[in-house]
């Protein structure tokens, strides 16, 4: 999965909750999915940050 896809799905989940399009069971499942997507995005951002730092260090 790509970062952009994960963010799009998170957006869909938030919209669904805000617009009351989900019943209580769907909300529970969606929140579990959102937690996993948030972890994925955080990890991706952290790895990208580390890669950028390494590149910048080698240029100095």
C-alpha cells in the first residue's frame, strides 16, 4: 500500500463517521482499520525522514 492510498482510506473512514453513514459495528471495525493505517503512515513518514537525513548527511 502507498502512503497516499492509506491517507485516502483514512479520509473515507473519517467522512463516514462524521456523516453518520456507519452503524456501531462498522464504526468499531473502521476504527481498528484506521489505527492500522495511522501506524502505517507514521512508519512510512519516519522511514522517509531517516532516508532524507542520510542523503543530506552524505552531501555535507
